[in-house]
């Protein structure tokens, strides 16, 4: 529990047998549930996760690889079923500092935010420890995601260290969130469309000796460009096109002699909340 809120941690994992036990054991004791989602690993990820012997640990396994976004969504659904108030994502590769967890939870517990994400660029050492190619890629994607999502105050869009409230998860159509790399960019656009308050907090960049990314520029550039365009088009449609069509439809009905306020709204969605500047 954290200030009266039950906390679940979702750990998406794919071929993480070298780090998964350490990652699970490092999760702070304030966490009520740990949900490891093994995205059809070819190694011993699931069996080694089980050997970590953490209390309130569940392991969910995908029969086929579906992508990191799909693994997180699976974890979100399980956390909702368990009644968790806040759901945190911590990767199975151990790149997220457990000491930063209270900082992610604080804005939610204080009622300031609905979704909190880590920002490694708020720590000076990021320019020293983050591999240069990844640093440049993150900067470019973060700038593009500002435009796509509408959250101009956010940065480090690819940081997967996040916390989200139960209410916010229930307002998102989880079936439509992008399933693979590019998931956080798509999610931010969907959060903006429902008026979610999103806040960045500093988190420590963690890259151990010999760390090597499995991401390759040539396999990511075109998919992520498509995801960004898709997310932008969806957000603009959700925030501008559909509301105007609904308003126009109500206006036409009112002109025909029907009181405008007697016309039921077509899937009006949640009451918009103020975005954090």
C-alpha cells in the first residue's frame, strides 16, 4: 500500500532469464501485487520468475509473442481484476530503479495526476550513461510525441517506468492500444483524448555493464513512424472531428423543432479533466 492506495506492479518480460529474478526481488515491499507477463519467452524467464518466491506474485504467459504493449495490457487487465488502485510498469530487464517508485506514486496519491511517467532526461547522468544512439533516438521520438500526444510539457516518451490510476485505465479502450514498440507513444495520445492529467518525474537511468539493446533502428523507424501518424490522426479525430459532428447533429435536431438538450449524446465519453501544464 502507498498512502492508502493498493499498488500492483506489471513486469512485461521477454527472454529475460538473466535479469528477471533480480528485477522481481528488487520491487519494494509497499507493492501489493506483482504480475509478471511472459510474452512467450524462449528461455527460462517464467521458471526463474517463479523461483524469486515473492509474495503475491502471479505469472501470466502468452502462448505467442504479442509485443511489449500487449504484455502490459494483459498485466493491466489482471491488475484491474484484482482491484488495484494504481498500476505501475517495471520492465523485467532491471533497468528501472526501485528507489524511484515512491516518486511515481506521489503525484497520484496527492490527486495531481492520473498517469505519471519517468523522465530520465531530468537527471544529468543520462548524457553519460545512456548509449549515444539510444539517446539521440529518444530525443527525436520525444519531440515527435509532444506533437502527436498534445502533451507539450512531457519528455522521454520511451521511458516505460509509469504509474496509472484504476479510473484512467477503465476509461481507455485497451483493445485498441498499439501492441508493440511504440505503445507508449500511442497511449499518450489516448490519454490526452480523455483529458488525463500526466506528469513527468525524474528517474535514474540504469544501464549495467555490457548492456546491449535488442532494438535496431532499421526495424523500428518505419513502424514507429506509422504508429505516430496513426496516434496523431486518432487523437485529432477523437478530440475535434467527432465532437463537432455530434454538436452539428444536435444542432440540426434542434432546428427541426426538438429541444437540443433532449437529444441523447452519442458516446459522449468521460467529463474532460484539466491537463497539467
